C-alpha cells in the first residue's frame, strides 16, 4: 500500500520563503504548490515537506488570467 501524501489537494500551507499557498498535488516524490504571490512551484517532497506549515484559511479566489481580445479588421484594404 502506498504511503499517504503529506498534504491533501487544496490544503492551505505556508512556506518560509514563498509565503502562503495552495497545494495543487502531493505524492511521495513531488509537491506542487500555487503560491499567492509567486505562482506555481514544484518541490521534491522529502526536502520541502518538513519546511511547510499547514494553516487555517480560506483559499483565495483565483481567476485565470485572460489575454485581451484583439479586434479583427472588418474593412477591406483599398
């Protein structure tokens, strides 16, 4: 049986360097975390897990960034 991951998906954590973030995925090899101010980062579990602290907070509302729509030329070139 595989060992239980250190953190569940969507767990709220705090890292000493990158601050608060949300666990995207966690297994025995890697932890992927989306940090509020630093974006998504991938860590080796055995190295980073001892430095993470689980915190009690609501996850921030993340919206996907959207590129502004470009206008298509409707007129014909003369």
